[in-house]
């Protein structure tokens, strides 16, 4: 089979495969066709792909000749019509959020796999692009906050006096939040953390963060480890606690998300008003509405001296390692659908293959996407 690697569109700097992974695919008897310049924003020239055994072609070539098309970002509008029914499209389509795209795939009868649907199981861990990219985001969020803050992160005792460590508040202790705790602690800050899932308490503590408890959270084992929406009473108690801690924090890192839903609002405008001028809020949930009321996606808003940075694609800012991790996840996933002869075999008996498939032959395969359509 021919695996086509597309160049990303828009502001994306990553590429879905680096040459080291292309080499593994070619060793598996898969032909790899790379769009000219696909890796240039990740500092990877076409020659490196050729040395790894790939062929270089135009965008039109890749669309025409590939059995499987691969890219990170969902397609640009003009690309959607280019896919043929016989082809398989692998990307991070975000189908729980963008249901119109799912409708188009259904209508066109194309086969699509969305890597953001990889089940959160132990077997699938090595394929989990959400975890890989959240690791990058949590790390870079803290570095950006530290570089924008007018004060130090660590405590210093110098001849010129004592510097107090920065206070960091982290909202949401999923993969990004846990990485943000670890990075903030390495830089010497004091860290407090909120999450509705009590299961993360021990992890937060082991990384050196203080878990702030608000009693009465709703947890649902059926949600597969994800958070669910909370009661009004809980939200009010949580709000009071967050507002009080935010007022004393120099940095707030927002990471709380609920799959397929608008991000929970955890930092209202009045909480931002109480923060000290010079403080920094980084909102990683910006693309789904943000945890902070004042967040604007892909923008920095300054309110009363507090910078609110709405950034939902930090991985694009660290394209080499982010691409390396993404490509390794793709390889581990695609191993489930490649035969010893290098042919494509869509084995829907495999729960990971089935669970990651959005559409095939005019049907929805992923159960969570299916239930979105059934409940409409
Ligand atoms: P996420 O991006 O969906 O959300 C980030 C965090 O925000 C979560 O910890 C969530 O509980 C929290 N949150 C949501 N609403 C909140 C609210 N109102 N107030 C405070 N916090 C709130 O999370 P994620 O990083 O994708 O992780 C989700 C789950 O998946 C976790 O249980 C994680 O351990 C698990 N996971 C499993 C695997 C695996 O087994 N392969 C891999 C990665 C993550």
C-alpha cells in the first residue's frame, strides 16, 4: 500500500511523520509518498525523507496515488472533495466537536480514522496522540507563563533580598495539567491544583502539588476516566474556592476539558479582576471556549494588567519533538492495520481500530460519535 503524508495547512508547523518513522514503514514494506515540503516547518528537508526510503510528490500526486492519507490537522475545505471512496483518511478530525465534518464523511462514504478517538486503554497508550500533545502543551504553557511573568518562579535568597516563589494554580489535572505541575515544580514554584476527579489527588501530591479539595464532585466510571458535568451546588462551592486561590496566584494554567462539550467555565471575569497586575493566565482550553471567561482563542487579552493567553496549539511551537511523538503514535496505531506483506487490512474486530474509526461505508463506527447523532 501507499501511505501519503500531506503537508499541513494554515499555521501548523508539525508533520505527522518524521523520516525515522518513515524508515520503519518502508521496512514494513509500505511505500511512503511525501508531499514536497511536508517537513520543512519541522526543520526536516525532503532529502531526509528520501534517504529514509520515501518518494516525494506534489499535493495532487499524494491525493491521487495514496491508499491512506495522513495529516495532523482536519482537512481544509478545499481538500474534503479530493478524497476518493477507496481511500482511508487518518487525522485528528475532532469529530465529537465538529459533527458537520462527520456528516460530510457519511455523505461521501469515505473511511476516516480520528486519532483523537484512540481509546484510553492500557493497550492503546502507545498510540495516544492526546497524551503526547498534552505533554507538550502542559510543558510549554508553564515556560510561556514563566517568561511573561514580571517576577521569578523560584525562591531566591540573595544579597539583594529574598525573592518569594511564584504561586501557580492549575485547573484540571489530566495529562497537560500533570505536566504543568511537574514543570512548575522543576522551576521552583508553589503549585495548587483543582480537578473534579478525586483519583488524581495522589498523582498531584507525588508531583509536589497541593490538591485543593471541594467536596461533592460528580464522578462517573462510565465516562472512561473523563470528567462529567457538575451540579450547580458543586459549581458554586468550587467557584468560591478557585476565586480565592486565583486572587493570590501569579499564574493560572487552565486545562479542564470535557470531551465533545464546551470547556467548563472556571475562572470568571470577577476572579480575574481580583488577580494582581502582571499575573498570567494560560488557557489551553481556548479552542473549546476556554476555562476563563475573558479568553479569546489564539489571542492574548490584557485585562487590568493580567495577561490572558488563549493558546490551544502549543505542539505546533515545538514541531520537532511534537512530530516525533505524533509519528510514533501513528506508527503504533497503523501496525494494527498493516499485514506482513505491507498491505492494508482494516480489522474492525480489533477494538482500537473500530473505536478510532469515525466512518466507513456510510456508517459511523465510534460509539461516542454514534450516540451524538442518535441523541440529536
Ligand atoms: P482532559 O483533557 O479531558 O481534561 C483535563 C482535566 O480537566 C481532566 O483531569 C478533567 O477531570 C479536568 N476537568 C474537567 N472538568 C473540570 C472541572 N469542572 N473542574 C476541574 N477540573 C475539570 O483530560 P485528559 O488529559 O485527556 O485525561 C482524561 C482521562 O484519561 C484521565 O483519567 C487520564 O488519566 C486518562 N488517560 C488514560 C490514558 C490511557 O489509559 N491510555 C491516556 C491518557 C489519559
